[in-house]
C-alpha cells in the first residue's frame, strides 16, 4: 500500500510538472503572437549586383534576437548562376530559417570567411544536418556576419528561372524587414552604393514603406507565401 501511495505521489508531481511546463510554453507562444501582431513592417527594393562574387552580396539587415525578422524575395533568371545575401547576427542564439519557392534551389549559409555552416544539398553531410536543424529552429549561430548563397541544385538547367523567398528569425520579433531583390539591369556596374549612400536609401525606403498597409502578425509560412506578390 505504501508503495502505491508513493507511486501515486510521483505521478501527481509529474503531472503538475508537465502541466506547468505546458502553461509556460503556452504563455510564451501567446506573448510572441501578441508581439508579432504589433510588429512594424519595413520594405525595401534593391537591384542585385551583376557580379557573381560574394564580396558584392546584397545586405538584408541585422538579425537581433526577439527583435527582427529578415525576409528576402528574389529569383535566379536564366543564365544567372548565383545570388549572394548578407546579414549580421548581434547576439548568439538559435536561429530559424524558412524557405519556399521553386524546386531545385540550393541554399547555403556561410560564415564571414566563407565556411559553409548549413547546406540544403542532401549530399553535404554534416552541413545538411545543420540545415535541417536551422529549419527546425535548433541551430545556434554566433555573433557575426553571415552570407547566404543561392544557386540551382546539381542537374538543374541554367536556362530555367528559379524564384524563392527566404526568412531568418531568432525567437520572436517586433520589426519585420522585407528585401525585394530584383535582377540587375543590363549594363549595371557590379559595384554597390557606398555604406553611407545605402544607409540613406534604406532609411528612405523604410520611411516610405512604413506608410504602406502591409499585414503584420503573420506566421513565417504566411509571410513568405504572400511575399511573392512583391517580386515583379
């Protein structure tokens, strides 16, 4: 009888512990949803560099834990081999990446030095394992600069256009940043604007975009699905 009482107490304590954990998770989700519903949304449209070098990567912003969410909408036109994007992480934490678009698109996340951190290619071994963790929100990123490399998967024809949308977040967010990356015009120089000029342009685009009526509080998938209407 004593053993039964002891077992019953353990089960009761376990149920209380699990219940408390569920309530904490529920409260956290509700807090994140409330913050997302009131998030500010900013949008800028840029022209990608005509260069295939990661040194000319398009800047998509700063990823700050529980503050910013970064979205980029782009496409590989026929004959366009690669797109590069860059962003900065301000605090070490577990990041989440979302990706939608045409099939046959390969995405690689690289460190500032060009070391591959995560790779969507299933044959890339540990880098692919890290990619799956990144999709699930379980890959920790250190502070620093990162580059995203977007190409076609092996066997995909260079003549086929590929559209995509990619999203990065780290916990919740109060500021949602959209970058619509259009293809360079014929004859465009590969050199981008200076840091000061780009900052001025970003500020102008942000100020103008904040006046637009753009839905907020969307889930990652909803956000990316809706973003394709911006890429024209």
